[in-house]
């Protein structure tokens, strides 16, 4: 769940400050641990040892988690900003926003001919750790069902793909049912 959350937050533009959330959790854990410790013993030495051990445990967990989260954020940010996925998403967003981008430039950046009819789809998974391969397989199966070669599949989020197919019509409902039967966790809108 934490990995999926970090990926989603980074894709929405947050940076390493995401790790600061761990400090809020750490403070709540320390307060809760102290309340519990005072109900377990009245012996001062035992209480001091319990509080010391609990505090060190919580602080170490938070330190390691915040460090791992920061590393994950950096890796996700690098993948998004330096990969072809970032360029493709940016290009699609320009088109959808009505920005003045030529068809030739969009086609080159996407590796997909935008000057024709399309069927658009959104495939997504409602799980904390989505199966990227299932989303990709769904895009390919849609292309096959419509007879379209080479769909344009954009990583919109960690759990969703925006898909365009060079097709005149969407696949028939039985074909969509068959596609989803092969990937039961995927949802699809055409």
C-alpha cells in the first residue's frame, strides 16, 4: 500500500515532502505507546526501560521508512521526468487541452498516427498494488478485438492506462467481456 501511495503521489506532482507524513505518524505512535506503557506498569525502572525501548523502536522504524520513501520518490520522479512515458503523457495532455501542437509533432512524439479515427478507452485496477502487465495486456487485447495495430497506451497513473486505438468502432460487448475475463481485476471504459 505504501509503495502504491508513493507512486500515485509522485505522479500527481508531490516530491520528497511526502516522507514528512512519516513524522506525523511517528508522533502519534509515540503518544499512543506512552499511554499504553503507563497502563502496563507502575514500576519506575520498568516504565523507563519500556518507554526507552518503544521510543527507539518507533524512531528507527520512522527513520528507515522515511529514507526508503524518499528513495522511492526520487526513483519514481526520475522515471516520470526522464522516460518516454513522461513525454508521451505530456503530449497527450497538450492534445487534450487543445494546445497548439501540430499533428506531425504529436505523431512523432507519441509514435502513433493521430490523424485518423480513434476509439478511446481507460483501463484501471482498483487495487493498492495494481498489475501493470494486466493493464498492458488489456490494451493489446482491445487492439486485437478492433483489428487495430499498435495501440497508444499512456501510463496515466500507476493503476490506469489511457488507450487509443486506430479503429472505426469500439469492440462489441462479447469481445469486451472476453477481454475482461482474461484480466478479471481490470475495469474498462470505452
